[in-house]
C-alpha cells in the first residue's frame, strides 16, 4: 500500500484549525490535526511528518505554562509554518520576544500586508494585482516584538511589523495572520507554496483513497460479516457502498423505518441500494413501534431519548438475525474524531442529545469499521461520486436521525406527519425548480402546534400553520437563514396552502444559529 507523505498540524486551540486541514486536502496533501498535548517526541518520531504547521490559539505565549510543541519538532529538519499563536510560539521558542496584548498593536479583522522583500518562494503569486498589498485576516492581541535569530522579515502590516517572517536556512516560516480563512483571499496560494517547498507530491486523491480503503477493509474484515445501519444520509450510504465494494455479500444493511421519514424516502433509499447497487438491505418496518411510543409526548428531549433507545433496540433485533456478524460499520467522519483542544476544561452544556449508534458496539460485542474516519464531508461526497452513487443522492441535504419528530413541535400525530411530509415535498420541489438546492445547506418545513383561521374560496378554514426553514452553513455548527426573494417565498406559500390540505398559513424562519438551532427541537 502506498505510504502518503504526511503533514502534521499541531493544534493550539484555534477556532479555525480545521480550515487549515481543508486547504491542504484541497491541494491533495494528506494531513492530520493533533492537539499539542498529544504531540510528544515519540509521537513525532512515529508520525514522521514531511512538514509541520503550528495552528493559532487563544492562549498567550507570555503566560507561564502556555501550550508549546516539543523542542524536537524544531530538530526534525522539516519545514515548519507557524500561524498567529503558532508564529508567536516559534519566535519565543527560538529566541525572539513576544509582548502581551496592548491596544495599539492588537489587530482583529481585515488588515493589509505590504512586502519588504517579496523574493520569498512562500510569497510567489502574492502582491501581483498592482495594489502592492494583500488583504489578510488578523486576530491577535499579543505581538512579536523581536524576531528570533536567523529570521528575516518579508512583509509587514500596520499592527504587525513581523507579519511574514522566515528563516530560510532552517525552512521555518511564521505569519501573524490566518491564511486559511476566507478573508485572506490569496491564502490558499501561501499553503500551496509551503507544501511545494516541503516537497509534497499531492498524491492524496479520491481514486487512491478508494483503492487503499478497500484493501484496508478487506484486511480488517477477512471472511467475517459486517452490519451497517443505513440511514439514507450521505455518510452511511458512502460507507456502505465502499464496504460493499470491498467485501460484497459479507455486508448486510439495516434500514430502520421509524415512520418519521420524508415522502417516499424509504422506497427511494431501499430501492437504490437493493435494486440498483445489489446490496443486501433489511427494511425494518417499525413505524408502529416508534409512533406508538411517541404518542402523547411533546417534550423535545423525551422524544429524542425515546427514538434513540428504540433505534438501538430495533437495530439490535435485526442484527441478531444476521448470523456471525462481527463488525459494525459506521460513517464516522474526520471532524467527529478530531479531539479539539478544550481550554475551559469543563463539560459543555447539552443542547440536544443527538441520536446515533454510539453505545452499540460494546453492547453487542461488535468491532467497528469506520472507513471514512479520515475524510471531511466534501471528500465523502467526492468518494461517493467515485463509487458511482448518483449525484442527486450525494448532494442531499442532511437529515437528522430523529427525522420529522423534531420538525413537529408538540405532540406528534400521524395526521400532522402526513401533512408535514406533503408540505416538505412541495417546498423542496420549489427549491429544486428554482435551482437553489445546492446553495442551501438544509431546507425543510416544520409543522407548528397551532391552528389558525383563514379564508379559502368563500369558506372559513381552521388549519395548521407551518414554518419554512432554509439555512446556509459549512458544518452545521453555525448557520444563517437563506435570503430567498419575496417572489419565491410568496409563490411557495401559495403552492403549499393550495396543494396541502391541512395547512392554511406559512411563515419563514429567519433565525440564525446561534442563537437558534437549525432544527426546531
Ligand atoms: P441543530 O438543530 O443542532 O442541528 O442546529 C445541526 C445539524 O445536525 C442535524 N441534527 C442531527 N443529526 N442526529 C443526527 O444525525 C440528531 O439527533 C440530530 N439533531 C440535529 C441537523 O439536521 C443539522 O444538520
């Protein structure tokens, strides 16, 4: 199996460390993020990075005990790029000086750097638009007041006289700003220059990944059996398709139909996997069980807990029928496995209990197969494409495990679910017709637990109100509402009210996240 060149990102707790990894993956460079606490001498030796990046971070290097890399990182003889806090760490460690925050040198937000000496390979492609400067994104209170011996200054900004510095002999580079964020428009070029200088071949492609992942899955599973909870979402679908390609009939998928799916969803998912992809899929029809236990329940957390518990019971019931299953496949992605640096130390507040099959493997004595653990969401999509999944399937909006239950605030009834399914289908149809589906992270209808008075024809109506939701987001962690035109909203409301019996009023939810969440419950 090919051993890819590896780049190590040492995480000092920046909010945007994942973006560094994204930029590198876009350059077909294999990289991993590890929190600084885990990066020991032994770890470095074992990881054998071809280059290292120090991320930003919220601490101050002037504070005793602040996060540092091991000294041996500087002795590996590989290029290092320090970003923001990472720059300050480098300067302090290598004999320079950092001063704690003073208002006149702090910079937050947009800034412009101008070159002092642009003959640095790292800056190739910079300062070419005639303005003689580049926009960058700064976010620092502390600043470097004296660069370390061996470093030269290559660019400055009003608040950062050492905005871009380098020690060419040791191939150490340090920048005060964040080249990974969108607001440093030419930042990707800087990463490209860095990895090229470090000698990366850019061999991390989806085609290569697919071959290697298949070989790994075969090695792990041998002639044993695997089961997979197929949700119809992109992650579990791609995981199932990949494992099927690796071990064929040794894989059985269980699709749990809890009666909380969208219009025609079960048929589409089961049809695609069973008929088109020839996977063995058990369609667990458990609508009665789920809807029965949810009857009369209106508290969101109680709903989530009931669904989570039943899901595990049902999955286990069907899995027990598959004789000799030793492995459970999961579509865990890289963002789920990155251990982030926690500075607060304390447990964070539970906003919603997400339902997944987390506790299952131990309970059932199964071993995990997680072939997507190294991938980001868009890489999973690219892999799905490689594996021949239809584009319409790969590009589907995320759908939560508890399904329509959390889009039906208050009590869930079959009547409300039917109305909701129809309204949602009209809404999505509108979005697709207007060519907006791919611009939106997620769009859905929530049926509200209120009836309102309306007039249709000459008659009075007393029907449900619904809320349309559509958000843009990169990872679901934060989100903004989608700015539909009034024409679109008006047309959609009219269609829903005309075509869906049971709804006579439509509202559009314009709450961002935070303070709202994407789902209503
Ligand atoms: P919220 O509502 O917390 O949702 O802003 C963020 C993203 O997560 C999805 N979501 C879930 N996904 N199980 C899932 O698999 C869950 O229990 C769950 N709850 C919310 C939600 O659709 C959005 O994409």
